[in-house]
């Protein structure tokens, strides 16, 4: 996974529900598929699970990217 994708994952993990909703609305507008329900959900692989464990176990990992940093990436 690229550094930018990892930072986005971290930002999504720590953002509040309203910020996540705004981000999802942007994603839908930018990348709308004919039918989002047709996208299959995929189970996390070992790399995904390891990243999640690291985030949960690291007491210093409370915010990986601020809302402002994420917005700057999207502009």
C-alpha cells in the first residue's frame, strides 16, 4: 500500500462520523459507480489486520492525519 493510501486509512480511522460522512459524499460524487451495492466487500488480509493491530496497540497513535490534512490531499 502506498504512503498516501496508508495516511488516508489512518485519517478515516480517527475521524468523527460527520467528517467520515462528508468524505464519503465527496467519494461518491467523484467516483460514482452505476451501482455501489454491486461492489463486493473483501475481508481484510494479513497486512490490513497487522496495520489495525498496530494502530490499536500504539498509545501514541491517536491521530494520523487531521481533517485539514485530508482535505488538502483531496484538493
